[in-house]
C-alpha cells in the first residue's frame, strides 16, 4: 500500500529532513505534499486525499493546534491521523494535543528512527524492509 | 535558578548539535561574546518567549558553520542549498535549542515561543544589557569555528 503524506512546517530544511527520513524508512509513499503553516495545509487537504498529516506546532499564521482544531471540525479531515513534531515539550501542551486526538507526538530534536517508529505505529509495518537498507534516499548523516 | 537554566541550555545545545547534526562540540569558558558580534561573517537570530518568565534567546553563528550544518541536516551538497535552506536551518536550530531548554529545565511549566527572526548583528552590543535582565552566554566550539547562544530573561517576574 502506498501513502499520501502532508508535512506542515515553516522550516524548509525540517520539511526536507522529515520527507527524506520517511523515504529512507521504506514506506511506499505515492506523494509528499508540503505546507508552511496551517492555512496552507488546509488548502492541500481540500484538494488531496491524505493518509497522514505531520505538523509542527509553532508556525506563523495558523499554528499546528489551530490546524488540528480545523481538521477535527470537518467530517472527512477528522479521520486523518495527525503526528505532531514540535519543540513544545511541556506536559500541558502534550495533554492538549492528546485531548485534540492527535495520533502521536515527537519532540524536536529527534533521531530518524523515532519518525520511522511512530509512522509505523500509525500506518502499519513497512512492507519492504530491504528498501530501508538499499534506498538511494538513505540519510547522509 | 541561573545554574539550572545554564545546565538545561548546555544539555539542549548538545542534543541539537550532536543528535540532529552529528557535529562534535566543546563548551568554552569565555565570558565575552564580543568576538562573535564583531565579525561580519557571523549571523544572529533571535527568538522571544514568555511564560513563567519572559526573555529571548540569541544565536550567533558563522556562515561557514551554518553551511556545514545545513548540508548535514538536509543531506544535500552545497550547490543545491539555497538561502532559504540556510535561514531555515539557523531558525530551526534556535527554535529547537529554546524549546528543548525549557523542557529540560521544567516540563511542567508552559513557555510560549515566538517565531525566530534573523537580526542585524550590528545592532547587538554587549553593553546593551537591559536593567533587571539576567544573562547566560554559552560559547561553543565545533568543526569550522565558534558559535554562541545567549539567553536574556527578566528575573523580576519569576514565579
């Protein structure tokens, strides 16, 4: 099975590293979509079928929490799992994310294995583990 | 309080530079950051915050180090790296150091971080310390040179 994944972060390098990590993890992804904040993400959601949204919290314009609130209001978007990747580490913020129904949370800074582990838990096992070892997109760090 | 914050900053700097960028680092003993703000090769970035107390973090970093860090971070050769990548990396480093410092310092407290911004290094002066503000400066040496992180915070509204 292949997946469509939306990565929402105002940092271009952070979007790049998340996408590279997922590609290197062997997930058969059809398409990656990118957005610089929550408002841009909602535009993508209106036009694409998505299997997973990965979002930062602190972004200019519409932040990650506001995006999640908007998604939960929509009868279609509210079924899409959301993985939050953020520097926010307070227990109160974590609780708030949990209450909003996010699938999981990764605190920055992270190691690539954390991304792979969390996405596997959300989307299921990687189908072809060899892909992880042989991928041309393997991380160079 | 100040020592606990300094320790949290050092832990978070190690986590970010070593864990995400795989760059070795050494903390230095220098107390002045004049050499970091007097070089035109260096870039400065600031992020404000508020919560149990308010203030801001500043990152001073030479351009050659940020290029190396960006290459490590996004896994691209120098030729493919754009200005947006470089600026994005500087902001993300400071964002992660700030967020991680507060998590390491007290994960029960809520601190709200602003959006990081690049600031003109010429407008920064060691002598411009605000009254009632406490400062912590952490100088670091890594491959390619020296960088530094400064925390300035208002200690009058500490809870």
